[in-house]
C-alpha cells in the first residue's frame, strides 16, 4: 500500500531497482510528506514499493550529509549551491547538476504566467535573467529605394536591400509587450509601447493616403 514515502514502480518485473535521485525530489518529498512517483514507460499499470528516505539519507557520504559535497555526484572541488533539505539535513548540489535540474523544468519555474501565443522562444529553466523574455517572429519590408548593402566582399560583392523589421518583445516581468523597430544594418533599435506603435502606424497610413490621393494631412496632435 502507499505510505508517505512511497514510490510507484513496476511491481510485475524483476528489473533492477531504480536509482533515487534525491536532488530531484521536492522539499515535501524529501521531508516524507509527499509521494515520489516513478512509472516505467512500457508498464502503464504500476504497483507500489517503498522508498525509505531515512535510508537514502544514511547512504549519503559524510561530506554530502554535512553540505560539503554535491548530493547527486558527490563532487567537492567545485561551487556548491543549496538544494533544499533531505528530511532534517540541508543538502547542496554542484552547478552542473543545478543547471541540469533547472533546464529540465517545463515550463521553467521563472515564468510568472503562460507563455504568450505569439512567442516563439524556447524557454529553459537555466536561462540567464537577462534572457528571460518573450519574442515573436519578425515582420519586414525591403527598402528598395535606398542604397543596397554589400553582404559579400569587395572582390565578390553581393548587394541586397536594407530590411526594415519589427517584432514583439516582452521581458518576463513586464506587464505587456513592446514593438521593436530596427533594420538589417543593426545600427538602431527602438522600443514602442503598444499605444505608441498603434499611433505611429496610424500616422504612417495617413502619410500614405495623403500622398496617393493628394489629400491634406491632419493637423499634428
């Protein structure tokens, strides 16, 4: 039967016991207050066996039990960071295993809400804080009345038109996205709020219509 330190396993085979990766347990699981689930991929109907967290703690080396070695690999000659507790002891892990564990989070724990439907970024738990953002695909237009850019070499030139581009960008803690304007010269990037982008788009349409139909332009706001 289930107990508070139970782990779901295949009860019908004699496969070798699964390795308990204590570093991947939640604080509640390490404290014996939640189940640790494991299900073999080819056996959807599973039985229940017992994982003894006290035994798992006792199987740690002395440096692991005293917070001087990684709880997963036992490494000591590296940077160690807190990894929560195992029952009543504080444990640590090396940066490599912390990165692997964070990278496996799906969705990453740093996401404060659902990813916007327009976002094409592949978020990872190990993303640096500066890289925790949403961005969309680019929309662009070729500026064929401007000087073309040489994307080749002086000896083998390859001239292509400048591309004016726009996309959506939102840092994960920002309230709403912004529209980013830039071009393939990579010499500028302007960030517009949604209201600013809408007003600017309307002004562009006013200019286009005035030029094509010889209309008067409205007074500036």
